[in-house]
């Protein structure tokens, strides 16, 4: 069963196999869950929280980075079980309300690993989720009152309403599927608009953070913003994006 992996004093990662969820601790017993894994992940998330010494009832809100089934698949079940609010970007909210994972075609990023992940997990995977109502529609640069201030960064490209979250006090970025760190820092497997995603990565790289965590793969534990700029800057400039 998954466990809580501590990243910073307030942030924990829960590995759910091919995707990660995250817990932000605010004070002694107030938890925020970021992303929810595939449908059916509720028992594994709750088990990890219990093993970490907390109660699932301590989860006070769920924040979704986007509506794809591997990130939002258990949102409806967790929201219904705990009776807590759900937060997501205003452009993802209509999709979540209707149980849709997206409304635009996706394309696979270059590379054998991306092709394998796409072929095995995405191409034949679910394209819908259980509908779930978004209680709080987020916008770019909103500050959520969690752990000293959680800043919303709108990062379109993977999806139109994709967001990253910056835990400002601890200098850590929750990147969602902005990019990935599975076999090294690289693009996510799929994007709706890869050029726009690269622009979003460059904009995120201008923020101050030392660590980063991802929907897929391992954390970057030092100089994360510099690593994003070094890795993706050349890709961005080769595309001549204005």
C-alpha cells in the first residue's frame, strides 16, 4: 500500500503507481489533498494518510491540477465521502461538472518511453470521470490560504485549465503534468498544445522554488526552477514561440 513520502515540512507525496497525489499539512490536523489518482484510489489514499498518523477526515479540501482521469478519477468519491469542497481552475470546472477529461485532441510527446506510456495507459484508457461539482473556481495567481499561502499558476498546454501550485513558504512547486520526471526531467507524455505548454514551463521557471514534485515521477529536491529552465529553455527557443 502507498505511504506518505515527506518532501518538505508541509508537503507529502503519495505514489499511486503510475501517478502521484499530494498532501499539504496546515497546522496539526488540517490537510489538503492535491489530485486523486484514477477511479478507485480512495482506499489507497486514505490508507496512506492513516499510516502517516492522520485521519482522512482531516482532509478539508481537494484541489485538482486538471481533469484527466489519472488525476481526477477519484475526486467525486472523495468529495462525497468527506463532504468537502473541490477547487479547480475555471476552465476545467465545466469538464469536471460534466464528467469529461478534456475537450481537445491530445498528441504524444517524442520518445520511446512516452510512446509506451501512451500506448499502454492512455490510448485505451478512460476518457471520462464521475461528474463532480467544482465549489471554488480558481484563477491565475490566486492565493489559497493553505500552509502560509498556496499560489495558483495557470499553466495551459497539457490541458486548457491546467494549474501548477507554488507552496511559497517552502519553495516547492506542485507541477501536475506541466512536465514529468519519470526517467529524468522531460515533457509529459501528452499535451493538447505542446508549444503552449513549453511557454507555460518558461513562465513557471521565472518563479522562485528550489524543489518540485510531479504527477508522474520523482521529486526534484534542489535547484528545480534552474533545472526546468536548463532542460526546456532550448526546446522553447527552437520552436520560435512568441
